[in-house]
């Protein structure tokens, strides 16, 4: 995993991409540029560290549509929107969906750098939260089939006796698999387990 933060610039205008690359590299920031949201998504993964600068209007998938995809993942990259003068209502909607900031073109270089630094600071906290989620997902994937069945019912707050009836196994067997599941999940209590998986996009 690359732990160096990167600014991901997604804009269909090659002049904007070139200008932002020059600016950001001049202050020793790592930069990757993409001509479309679709191109960015081909390389995107939850391990990416940094922030994203999105043009709000692009051919194909718009910046707002890309934001909707990214925010489905908990603690996603902080997003900064760049907009034309007539796009302010759209930018306000983007802010309501969690964007860090929106900046109107032509961009103020110093303001942009200040906003990027704020976004990168926010992502430092996000990194730790993402790593915790990845760890929890790895623990879930390490469960046996029966442990996973018990896990899914436990996080739905179903009592052990009812789980035994649903899985057609003895209560003693449920308690055995539940104890093994809790050990593998590193959960000291059911409340601990529920808190651990609370932010998973898919608790299964």
C-alpha cells in the first residue's frame, strides 16, 4: 500500500489538468490526473490516500455522480469540487453530500492549496478508520461457514436459542460457534461486535 497522500484530479479539460499538475507538483504534492470519472474508477480502491478534485460537470458521469459512488464507501477520499459560475446550486448540493469545499473557476491557487491541505489533514483520520474496516472485513472472511451463519444472526440480535432453531442445531453447538466467532472477531462482547461492524457497507 502506498502511504504517500496523492491529489487525484478528475477533469475533462486538459488545460485544467495540466495547470493543476504543474501547481501541485511545484509544491511537491503527488498528483494523478484523469480525463473522466470513468477513467478514475478504473483505478480507484479504498486504499487510496489523499483527496479528490472533481469537476462538477463532465461528459459521461458527472462529478456529482462520481461523488455518489465514492460516498457509498465509509470514510472515502475527501472531495473538493471545482465549478463554473453557473454551477453554484449544484456545488451546494455537493457540500450537503459531504464535499470539503467548492471553488469557482478561474481558481485561486493559494485558496486551492489551503483547501487541499485541509482535505489531506482530514484524510489522515480517515486512513485509520479505513484500516479498521479493512481489518474487520478480513476477520469476517476468516470465519468458517457455520461461524459466519452464527455471526450474521448474532449481529441481527437474535438470541442463541432462536439461532439454534433456525439453523437446526443444538444450543450447545450455537454457543461453541458463537464463542469461536467472537474470538476470531476479537470482540469482547456483543456490543463490542456490533460497534465493530456498525460502519461496514455490508455486514455480511
